[in-house]
């Protein structure tokens, strides 16, 4: 895309962020959709040619199969332009693809014998639903999954490096029992892995069963053929699973599962982006400065957490669309309405905003350095977080009013080390237990956080 096109683009995906999303164009552009419609039509033509039980179907030589393979492989900008030119006359996008193929088949006598079987017994939705299934499967496999694996790997590396680095927790925004920075990063990594597995387990369904899902025309033309079996085998050859019960459209339930799973991934990352933004704000993370970069137009000292802010914003846009897709696409009036068509054309927008967010989130992680001194300072000024440990030990030794004793000592107060140690020294506890409590510090009160973080590497 040249500079003028970028500057005049309506969507920032095709303007400001175009260079970051080149990998999306082959899948989600109009050309990408047309190519997958073409692929579906051609593969169906070739599949039927290989079924010896279909009478009257012309014999297709290996040379013709190669020609058909090249028709798909060589499909590019000029060919897509020709399809769009045909569409100006047909005012029907899928029919334009059929006519394009027929037009090309007219180039030779052996080829022309196939023309009657282009789009054989198909409705446009047979072609469209398969095309979108192929697009979404490729997006998951080739774009989303690698981007998420990169984030998970980076989070794991950071978690291991900071597994033992104590950090004050904040529940309800207030000082709470300490954790470690690595354990908090491990939490994010684990959540992402789990939701990614949910996305990858969504079965990609498709249908090729005619105008209302009953193989009506198929059976009239060839009544002795097991069309459900052939349809299923064809879809399997494309890496898809047949949905045996549909109207004219594949009902898109699997798409709702796909988009809901992707939205949950994005929600985990929104949560993480906000938390990391907060840790940067209070100094637990420092951002490495980059030469010549500007953080503020008036305040020279600033390094703003713009990567996490950018990620949060793009994830929000993506989820607004994904949630609409999941709610809208499974609904169709009677056997077919067309309200899903314009919605489906925007699936690439949601996924592109997601991918842009993943890039921003990853770029933000790469700039971060933990600040142990800042975290230690916070721990040192909040000794009251140890009251949880003290009252729990008291409970073990039968003190029924343990919680109330510690509440009276600490609620609404910031305890100093001597305050707590004086209290512990007066407790009726075994000497070794009391001595252990006296040795306890906020920085040492991290439970099994380090071990739990190490366990992350033992999970799939």
C-alpha cells in the first residue's frame, strides 16, 4: 500500500497499522475470499471427476487436473479483478466465480466438457460457508495460534526469571498477602494456554447439501448415489467436518464457539494489560527508554505504557465485534436470510484487531524490567499483611478469638515491624512456633509461589 492510500484509508487497519497486518490480507481481503470460493468450486469439480459412479461425467485427464490446480494456485489480483468485473453484471458474487471458471474452461475442448458440472447441485451458501470455514481455520492455525504461542513463551520466560521475587499483593486495591511477580505472570500464561486450547478444540464444520440442506437436486439428477457420504468425504478432503443437519445455510454455531473462545482469550489479555499497566504505574515494572522516542509532547521524563494501552483498546474493539458475531450468526429467518453476509465480511476485522493487540502486548513485555527495590520498599512498609499468618497459627493452637485479636491490632493501621513483633512476643504459643513467627517478614511470606511458578513448565 502506498503512502496516499494509507493516509486516505477509512480503517486504521488499512492505514496506520497496514504494515503490521500484511499477513492478514491474503486471508481476509475480498481477493482472499474470492480465491477460497474458487478453490471450493474447483475442488468440487475435481472431486466429482474422481467418482466413477457418476454417469455422464466427462473423463478428466491428469493434464486437466494440473490445469485446474494451477487455476487455483495462480489466482491473483488480475484474476480477482476479472471476477469483480463479472459481478458487476451478475450482481451476485458467487455466481461471478462460477462464470469466471466457465470462462476459463472455454479455452480448450477437453476443458469445455467440464463446464456443465461447475457449481453442480450447489447453492451459493455451499460455496460461501466452505470458503469462510477455510479462512477461519487458516486464521486460527497460521495467525492466531503462533501469535499466542509467542506471548505465552515470553510470559513463561519472565515468570521463571521473577519466580522468587516477592511482591505485595493488592486485593480490593489494598495491601494484601504477598505473592511473587513470577507467580502473577504465570497466572496469565496459564489462563492464555487454557483458553487457546479451547479455541483450538473448536471443530470447523461445513455443509455441501444444496438449497435447503436435503440434497434435493442431487437426488433427482443421480438418485442412486449416496450424496451425504460423498459430501462428507469431500469436506474431509478439505480438512473440514460435515454438519449433517442444516437449512440452506450452515447454522454457524461452530463459528459462535470459535468467536466466543477468541473473545475469552482477548478478555484474559485485557485483564493482564490493565494489571501490568498498574504495576508500571506504581514502579514494580520499569520501561526501558528507546533513543529518539518521545513519551509526552510537554513532559520530557515520561515513558508511557502505550503498548498495553494500545493492546487494551484493540482487544476491546475486537471483542465488541466477536461478541456480535457469536450472538448474530447462529440466527437466520426460516431456511435463509442474508443478514449474515455483511457480518461475515467483517470477521477479518475482529481478528486483525486481535492480532494487532497481541503484537502491542508482546512489544510492551519486551520493554519491561522488574524493580526489586521498589517492590521491597512496599513490602517493608506493610507489615500488617503478616497478620493473616499470625491469626492462622493461633487458630491451630486453639485460640478461638485469633482473628479478633489481630483485627484489633491492625485493622485500618499500617504496622511497623516492632508493633507486630511485640504482639507476637506476648502470645501463648510454643517457643519454637513463636520464634518462627518473629522471623517472618513480608518478603518471606510468599507461600508456595515459587514452586507453583516452576510447575508451569510441567504443564502442557
